[in-house]
């Protein structure tokens, strides 16, 4: 394994999305996923905190308030390591396009915002290959807050960083905690060559920018069925006239 600072040697491509909660990562990645599949590419999708191995432990730890910043970080690292070995590496080695909703950079921001040592957490994730494209969706806190609260009444305890006792009130705690994370993301952009996307823009505008970046990266990857391949450029826009994705 080559680590996050060197280009990986595998025939597939690894594309990851990052950003604070509500920045619109999943929305953009979902559109990319559909677009690539429609063009005949073999795509594998994986997301943060989805490994069966530790999901229950994380849920239980959260519910009972047992997690410290270090155990929280290590459980997420176990989730990551499990998905890396069994989900991310095989398709990457097999020449597929792997899409990851959050990657090691989430740990480098969230865990560090919780007080974990930045160097230590980088070592924990040194098994991770460097993505071919790491997109950072950058939005101000107020925009993310508004989006997170769309269609829901309350902020979640951990997304607001309530475990850190930064403020008594969830919205205020969210602002402080997510601002720390935002600053840490900004500081990572040079270290890891994150491509900054202006995530305040509307969904379709962003999608055009993202598709261009993805196209540059997947050059050389063969779609599964060449005869079925539609030109990526000839496909419909991501968002229809009624605004629906
Ligand atoms: N460009 C945009 N403009 C306005 N609203 C958006 C935009 N992109 C996404 N949204 C909306 O904001 C909300 C959050 O988007 P999404 O789930 O994609 O964010 P996320 O970054 O994946 O968040 P999380 O980190 O919590 O998973 C959704 O309701 C989505 O429809
Ligand atoms: Mg999401």
C-alpha cells in the first residue's frame, strides 16, 4: 500500500467527497454515480460508518455516551479498515471506479476537532491509498445548518458536537464544532490536494464542475459495455426543469 501522499498503482480510480455536514456531498456523488453507470462504467459505492463489523458498536457507544475522542476515532478507523480491505481495494485492483462518501480526511477533521492528535490519526490511516480525485465541498456554516435542518426538527447530538460541551444549545454547539471542522478542511486542501468546490452554488452548476473533474480522472478507464456507452457529454443535465435531481 502506498499511503495518502503517493499515487496508487492500481488500474481503477478512487473518487471521494468530503466537506462538513450538509455541504451537499451525497447529493453530488449520487448524481455522479448515476451518470457513470448510465455511460456503462463499472462503479462501486461505499460510505463512511457503514461497515457491519463496527456499526453496532458505534451506535451503542453513542447511545450510552461511552465514546471518548480516541475510542470514537478508533471505531471509525476500524470501520474504514474493514471497508478498505473488503470493499474499496478489490474493485480498485479490478479496474473499477470506486466512489467514497467521506474518506480519511473526515477523520483528519472531525477527530482532530474532538482533540485527537493530528499526526496520530494520519498514522492510523496510513493504510489508505491516495484518491485519484478528492472533492471538498465548501460551504459556510449557516448554509450547512440550513440544509441540515431542512425536513428535520433537531440537530443530532454528535453532528452538533454536543459531546464536547462547547455550548448548552445544539445550534450554537453545531456552529462552533462545524467551524472548527471547516477550518481543518481548509488547512488540508494543500496537504492532500483536495479540489475545492463552491458548494453554495446550485446543484446543477456544481454537478457540471464535478463531472468535468471526474472526466479528467477516468480517462483511460474502459466502460463495461462499449457498445452501450453513451457519451458522457451527450447525457441529460443532472437536474430537470422542475429542480428535481
Ligand atoms: N447546492 C445545493 N443547494 C441547496 N440545497 C442543497 C444543495 N445540495 C444539497 N442540498 C440539500 O441539502 C441537504 C443536505 O445535502 P446532502 O445530504 O447531499 O449533504 P451531505 O454533505 O451529504 O451531508 P451529511 O454530511 O450530513 O451526509 C439535502 O436536503 C439536499 O437536498
Ligand atoms: Mg451525506
